[in-house]
C-alpha cells in the first residue's frame, strides 16, 4: 500500500520550521555564549543562516525535481548511484534518530526544573553524569509518544506538528519582547568570548560548527514530498523550505540577543537552563521562566515528531530502493504509515536517550556532521544536473542556479570541516566519541547494505 497524500502547505511549514526550532536554545544557550559571546553567537547564526539559505535553495530545486520520499537519499541515488544513496541515507537516519533521542533527554531536563523531585533515584552514570529513573522514564515516554503519533499516519503527525508549532511561535514572541524590554545592553559585554584564549573569529567559527544542526530540520520537507495533498504546488513548497531557514536563523539571533540582556551573560552561562534563568531575571518572574520552559516542551514535541517522520521515511525509501532489506518498506493498510520503519526509529532513539544529559553534546556534534553531508550531497546533485540535464523540468528553479549550487557546495564543505574539527579540538588529543559513534554506525550500515546487495544479486 502507498503512503497517504494528506499534507498541505501549512503542514509543510510546521514540519520545516517546527523541526528547525526546537529546544536547543533553552538547554544550550549558555554553550553558544561560551563559544562566541553574544556578538559571536549572533554572527555565527546569521552567517550560518545565509549559508543555509543557499543550501535550502538547492533543496527546493531538488525536491521539485524528485518529489518522492527519501530526500537527500533520493537525490544522491539519482545523481551519484547506489553507494552514494545508501551512504547519504544511512547517515541521515542517524541524524534524525539522534534528534529524537536528544528531544527525549531535553524534555527530561526541562521537567526536572518544572517539577522538583521528578528525577527519582540514580540508576547508572554516563560520562560522569547520573541517569535518574524519573528522567529516564520521561525521555523514553516522550519517544514513545512520538512513535505512537507517527504510527497513526501522516495526517496525525501533521496535526500534531501544526498545533505545537504555531503555539510555540506565539508564546516565544512574548518572552523575546520581555527579555529586550527588561534587559540592558550593558549585559552584552564583552561582545565576544575569550574562553581558552579564543579570538572573535574563533568564537564565530565555534558557533558556526553547530549551525548545521540547529538550522537543520527543513530537510524534513523533502522526506514527505510524496505525501503532499492533491493540488499542492511544488514551487510553493520550495519557498517554504527557504523561508523556514531564514525564519529559524532570525529566531535564534533574537533569542541570543534578548536572552543576553536581562543579566550579564558571563554570569548567565553558569546557570542551569540559562535561557529560563535569563527571562526570569527580566522581571524577577518565575512564571516567565516557566513560560520559556513550556515553549521548550512544545519545541521538543515538534522536533521529536518531525525527526521520527523524517527518519522513518528515509528508511522506507531506502528499503523500497533495495538499499536495505525489504521489510522496512511495508506500510500499514489503514494509516498508510511505514510502521516497521517507524518502530525501528523509536527503538534506536530510545537507546540513545538512555545516555542522559551528557549524551546531548555528542548527539549534536554527530548530527551536525551527518546533516552537513546531506547538504553537500544535495548541492552537488543540483550542480551535476545543471550541467548534464539543463533542460530538465524544474518546478522550483533557482536563479543563477549553477553559481548558487557551487557556492552552496563550498559552504557545505566548510560546514562539514567545521563540524569535524569541533569534536577534535575539545577531545584533548583523543579520538572523539562522536567520530567513534559515526564509525560504528557506518559498520552496521555496511553490513545491511552488503546483505541487501547479496540478496539482489542472488535473485
């Protein structure tokens, strides 16, 4: 049975923007400020947003050319063959599953603040941080909800995404205005971070290394192109992709600016959940801090839901293309959801959530590397087809397409190098955990690919 056709333009925007803007600004605002300071972080996200917009243009054109499930995997498969398709798809599956795990752990972190005592007793530790029974139950429960919603079908996922995304936008406007109104520009000093002798340019680059992760999520749109409702324009969906990237970059810049004004940012970075601490300081208001955290819960929900959708569709498309076993391409006869792929995603994400808070930073770094690979493949695909098939129909056609694709390819390469460099610079000369995680995932994928290939050859 085929996937359902149920998504309209507003659902695509909620999938895109809702997956771009999640909870990272709440749990990692302090990390951004330590890396670059207020000015360095804002410049990093603004520069990254412009780079990502160019990449988004390539996605818009590619999604119109190949309006099927799989996104980057489908682009790589068409442009560079089966091995490239598999490698890209498998890396993106890891990215999306990591995002879902990240959301589960982040929700537990937020509820620890909102509901004192919910953490419960410690069960075990990871990288020096204890994982508590209550927090683990919250993280696993969140992933269970995301999985269940997706098993009901794409219409259910779309409604879930709509409600939480647009509620999140409305509430966010309240505390951004409050932070600016109740703060002082004096608290923005020093504008750049000098941690460990870092220069202003070094701080900007340190933030830029994370941008592929925090502005990623717009690529949830290509994953569900096959599920658009009748009459939905491919050209409009291309605009949705680019618009959501620019809107996400603007949101992050506003959060950094407004969050750094209520109190000296050098003091803010020492607080647990610094974004909540900042907005609480705006008017000495506990309810405003809680409002921020409620917005974070909405953000967790949209990113988690969107990530499960994207990961399951990538696995579905890979299975349908014969890159992995055929079992994951089966859809539910009633909901039309790729049920087995969705359950696989939920299971692996649950394992990732068991790493607790200390698993968040490695998840972000791994996600940035894998996401950047997807950006590079998509940009390179447009560059190739502009040269080899210039007259191919393109519902969304980029002005100066070859030049834009070339710049996007170079920008993607820079983002990959920055994402790979960052774990190395903080590992103290050891092989970074992030590299080991990606290598292990690659070995597992290679086994699945070779197994599927041998079955095809025998058949």
